[in-house]
């Protein structure tokens, strides 16, 4: 059976912790390992931070939308903003690439999302903003972790 | 939230962080650490992250920024007390290649303290 939640919040840095904890709480019903849950939280944190500081240039009037769906032991997370979009997605995904070095951004957001999830998709346009979608299997993995 | 504590031992500054370090708190950590480095005229820096269950790439940015600051003055940086998630961030970003990783604060102090300065 499918189970879904939708969350929206203003593009405020203080909401980053809320966003990752909310998704992690929703995912907890799959009984994930501590490490998988930490990876999920990190991926959410990276995508939400990108939406706030890159999508909306830290303008708190912008809204960030998260929808998370659980089905067959897997979580599917979509994090969307209606901000300025990403000019070149492949470039943005390069490790250490950042458009905001003055903010001491490490340029590791997409690299971390790719490594901490099973599948990552990014769609972006200057007219409609950015959609980051990732999937992560959380249930039924313990047998392999011995 | 993040709480920050600093302790200077000679030329080594120890920064102990507790909480979850994300973009929202990274600016505070940056300002606090910069100020402590200046006030104590520290040469080397130890990040004790044993009280940090969560960090994202914003934390990496702050730690890398302070590495550059200390490195310009000929100093070294060690991080200690990393949990599995934080350790993977360091591995992915390559920070392990430019900083020391120690299990404990004492190990880091033994490495960067007065007695072992000549080792580098």
C-alpha cells in the first residue's frame, strides 16, 4: 500500500531541520537502519538548502514543497522550489562546483545526494524552478548488512 | 541547534560542537571560530565533532573555509570524534586528504601540540 505526505514551508534556514526530521519521522515506519536514516536526512537537508540559498537566493517569501511517498519498502522524496532554476544541471552536479564560493559552499550537495540515495533525478528551468527527486530503499536491507 | 565551545592550548585551538550543523548554523560557527582563532592567535585547529550527530555540506564548507585560513598561516587542522555519517561526508569531499583525522581530542593534541610541531 502507498502512503504519502506533503509539506510546504517558507524558504527559511531554520526550517531545514524541520524538513529533514519530518521526512525521517515519516520514513521511520519502514524501520530503517540508523545509517540509512542519517543518509536520508542528509539528502533532504542538501536539497532543501539548495532550494533556499540557490533557488530563492535566501528570500524567505519563497516556498519549498516536499512530497514523500512510501511504497514497497522504498521512500520517494520530491523537493520542489519555484525559484530561479539551475542553468546547467550537469555542471551543478560536479563535485566542488558552486556558484556561491563567497558563502563558503562546499559544492558537494548533489554529490552527497547521489551517494546517499539509490536514484537521483533533477529537473530545472528558469521559468518554473527546480525539482529534485530521489528514491531510497529503507526496508528489507538488514539481511545484507551482517 | 548547535552549541560551540572553544579552548586554546598553546598554539592549538580546540572547537567543540554539539548539535546538528546545517546551513542555518554554519554562519554562527564560522564567526565564532574566526573570532577564537584571532583572539588566541592560534596556529592549529582541532574540530571535536563527537557531539555532532548530524552535519551536511554546509558544515563541510565552514570546516574547509577555516582550513584555508589556518593553512595560509602554516598551520594544520585535525578533526576528531566523527560518526559514520559525518565520516562519509569527509570521504566524499576529499577533506581526509588535507586534514588529519583522529579518534580522540587527545590524539589530535598529541599530533598538533607543542611537542610534536617539528614532525611536519
